[in-house]
C-alpha cells in the first residue's frame, strides 16, 4: 500500500509541475522576495538547501514543508541566525503547538536586514541615510491521515521596504510527507510561495519565487548514513544562469535542479552533514576552475534538551555564509 502511495507522490509531483508551469509561467531569477528561498535552519543549509523529505524535520523547517510538523513537536521553539555577506543578516524564530484532534500548528517570522545605506543624488551629494529589509510571518497546520502520511498547509504575509519603496504580498505553501520502510525512508512533496502582491514597489507586477519540490530520504540499514535528495524548481524546465552563452542543455537543466545532502550519524547526539546544490554552484562560481561554490558542511549537536546546529555554505571567492540554529522545548 505504501509503495503505491510513494508512486502517487511522484505522479503528483509531475502533474503539479506541469500545471504550475502553465499557470505560473515565471522564471525564478526574475521573481521578487528572494529571501524566502534561503534555508530556514542550519541543518538544511548544511545539506545543500531546503529539502522536503528530511527525517524529523520539525518546527525549524516547517516553511520548507509544513507536513514535517507532528505531535512530537509540541511546544518546540527554534531560533536561527544567518550571517550573510557584508552587513546583511537573516534572523528567524518559530514555535509549534499540538492540538489533539486537530493537528500541529506552527508560526514563525523571518527578518532580513540589509544594513544602512547612504542616500546620494546623481552628482554624488549625500542626503542622509536609509535602510532596507525583508520580513515574513508564516502560520501552518499539519495533521496525519490514516496513520500513513501527513499533509500540511500554510499562509505567509510578506513585506519589503527599501527606502521609500515598499511592497507586500500573501503566499501559500503546503506539502505531503510519507514515512515508510520502518521509518528508514521518507518521501515528500511541497510547494512554496504561491501567491500575489498586495502592494507593489513601483506599480509593476512581480511574481513570488514559486517553487515545487519533491524529495526522498533514506538511511542505510547497516551504516550510520542518511542520504537526502531533492529535486527543486519542478514547476519549470529551463534553469538559466547569468553567464550562460546559450540555452542550457537537457543534462544541465536536470543537474541544476538536484540538491543533495548526507548526514553521518555518529551518535544520537552528534551528526556531521555535507551538502551540494548544483544550481547554486553554477550561479556562484567565478570562472571555469573547480571550486567549492554550492557546497556546504555542518554539525548537529544535542546537549540535554538543547539542539544546536551550525553550517557553512561556500559562496566561492565571495566567502562563506555561517548559520546557527538553537532548538528546545518549552
């Protein structure tokens, strides 16, 4: 029965991808509110980016797939900080609560601050300063069905302010999560950022960074290894990057939507993680030589009731992004 459900998951991904490609018809690099695609926790950042089928995804990752939420996340608090390039940083917080007979609720905020800027005119004369930021508030609910899979749905309010330019939007996100094979394997499908702007920066309509993802996670039976594979951007086929000389080939489009991560489970309290996102590597590499752009590494440590996750994602010659996550139960 569960193998049939897994097949249904994969079929739903293909059908939904075709439908979204026809209805959304957007190129991801041309959308607005790109901060929504940043990993919500250090764990998933260390595994190459957002995944939708992780084992015990929990509160920290409910924006990637709200079906991660379950009764075991009751009163779970997650705090995250991402030290981005220059003075840019991303902070987020999430909290979940289980309601018997209804499901598991979660709510969370993320705030991206771009720092202070000097305002100048065309002649270079200074006229004070201004700041810029992005903000989102998300709420979701998840519940189990037939004791076989979980489904979740959520809504986001999004706001951006860059000096005198402001914009806001409403978005939906949702997903399915199926554990099977004695919980050694999990599959998931999720969509993110399906919505529209409420107010626009300059009157021009801009798309939200919609994405449809499908993934699978598997732990080896006799080795302490867990593999995570996610296919993202299933709502469109072409995934061009800035320095492409021509349209990407079939193989380029295929590999650019692959996100891969491995967890080394040394003990229940200590995990080592590595990951790779090929599209991010193609976007960030500075020349034809091989570098570590798109690669990431991280640790997961549990000390009593406190979960500590830390990651570093390589941005090629630009440097690396450090993300820290703290989780506990109140």
